[in-house]
C-alpha cells in the first residue's frame, strides 16, 4: 500500500464535521466563531528517512523541525500561534547535553522569527533512532485559508522562489568531497537552504488576503509530486513551462560543475518550502506587488487546464513543456 492510499483508507473512516477541513490539505481547518478559524498541522522527522544525524548539526535539525511544520501554516496563508514538540531520543543523545541544547536553540531561534512559542509536547526514549514530531496551531481570518482545492481552469500556476536548491544541498551533504574553492560559496548557500529552510509565512498571509489567489500549498516533496495534489483536489490538469522554472545561480553553477540536471532537481527534489499557488490571470499585478512588498518575486510557471482525466491512471495530468519525460517527486513509502 502506498503512502497516499494508506492516508485515504484513514480518511474514509472519519466523517468531517460541517465547516471543517480534514485530511488532504496542508492543515486541518477548524471554525472558531470569532471571525477567525484555527489551523492545525503535524509533521514528523525520522532519523535515516528525513535526516542523517552525522550530516546535520543539532542546531540546524532543531531549526528545520520547527520550520517545516510552520511552513504548512504558511501554505494556507495563516499565522502560526504555537508549536508542540514530541521527541523520542536514542541512548546516544539522551546524555549529550550539548547536542540537546543546540537542538533547542535552533528550534527556538526559528520560532522567535514568527513569535511562535513552543507550548508543550512529549519526551521519551527510543531504542535506536531519533524521531521528532511537531504539531503547530495557527489561525487565519474565517473562510480565508487558501486550500489545495480552489484552483480554477485558466489559473496561472506560480511559485514564490527558486526550486531545487534544497535538493542540491542534500546531494552535496551526501557526497564525498566538495568542489574546488571557487564553488565553495555556492555550495554553502545550497546546503544552508537544505538545513535551514525559511517558511514563507508573511508571503502566504499576503497572498491569502487577495481574492484572486485560488489555491495554495507549500513545496515539501517537489513540484512534480506537490502540484499533483492541487490538481487532484481541484479536478484539473496543468501545463508547466519548464523554461520558466526559477533556478538559482548557485544551482546552475554547481549542477554544471557536477554534471547534475538542474531541471530534474527543480522538479523532483523536495524541501524547498516555497509556496506553490494558482491565481486568476487578472490578479497578476496585485500579486506581484504583494510579493515584492515581502522581498519576493512572482514566478509564473504554467497554467491550469480544464477537467483532466486524472483518476484511474487515465493519462498524464501534467504536460511538462520543454522536456520529453514525466516526473515524479519524493515518495515517502
Ligand atoms: P504535507 O506534506 O503538507 O505535510 P502530507 O503529504 O504529509 O502533507 O499529508 C497529506 C495530508 O494527509 C494532510 O492533510 C495530513 O494531515 C494527512 N495525513 C497524513 N498522514 C496521516 C495520518 N496518519 N492520519 C491522518 N491524516 C494523515
Ligand atoms: Mg505542506
């Protein structure tokens, strides 16, 4: 059974109360009745699957654990209010005060950026691997959280920043040796993108305030995989213009030096934590201004096309213009 098949089997057993949003979006949405709605999200990081202890510092792991969770609040255009941390510690770390202090410092530095305190959690021992499980509570103006399901035919598909940097950073972390001196600065930037992602909270909030923004999510598993979630939820298909994908100078330089395909990294590697969203074509100017106000650029990478045969494997739901292959993003199972 695949990851999404399993999640679907859970979803079928639980009716979603009227006015709530349940499984299938970046956050659950719970009505509050005071002009706001609550957002709740939860994501786990498991040693050996999401990180290797000898390749990421304790500080960065703490930072990243909070960041990837807060990113799911950004994905709906919400404000993070508080996080909860559950952690299962293997014997090697239980007595390592420095590692534990550094982890908490990283978590706390990221949280401070969003004035989002850690308010509770759970600590236990693990026989072997480190497991970190974070939940975040957030809020948004009632009815204004941006869902994956709101995309309309003709919408422009957009991203908030460069793709593939984190994936390249991971490849560098896993690789044996670094390139020569002149590439060091670029490599450092890519590795930092992987180890210390910055969730797009302010960008998400400004986008959610614009009615022309119809659907949104954060890019955690790679564009090829994540875009399919919006398409499935909205019942659409898409054209993606591969020459319009934003690729950083660092990604291009290192890819050329190492013989990597930057486009493949941009499409299939995860953890960029940029926002992926679809907009009405007549909102472009307003959205460009909103993003520029947050130090970001609007990258239009394609458009939504109508009523795909997206179920039952009835054909490709994404046309990748400019390449001759289909792409699949990161799969957890
Ligand atoms: P994201 O990448 O945004 O964190 P996921 O792909 O992890 O989203 O999850 C997709 C959806 O499935 C989310 O709505 C999440 O809450 C739900 N989900 C995942 N695993 C489970 C589970 N074990 N039980 C209930 N819901 C789950
Ligand atoms: Mg998400």
